């Protein structure tokens, strides 16, 4: 997770994947660009302004140039109330 703040707004990027298992061993797929908010509990100090899916990525590392490491990325924007 990486976050930055601008004018009481937090922009956070969440990356889900593996740096251990390659795409041949584990398939990470984004089924929807939306996040299921059914279990979300409101925070008294923060409001979710935007959620978006950035898609599926594949990374290559210098140690293993023939292997691909998949991940999916979501961006969540919070604002203080």
C-alpha cells in the first residue's frame, strides 16, 4: 500500500500479488474494477470518495528475467470529514 495526501485527501494504491510465485504458479485476476463494500464499516473520521481498479500487472525482476509476477491494483481515495 502506498498513500499520499493533498488537502485532507488521501490517495492510496493497493497492490495484491506475489513476489514469490510466478504467473505459471498463481493466476491473479481482477474480476471487477469495483470493490465489494457489503462488509464495509464507516469510519467516523474518513469518507471514501472514489474507488477504481487499475487492472492486472506483470512484473519482471532482474534475478529472473524469464518469470512474470502478476498483481492487481486498486486505488482508493479517502477524505477527512
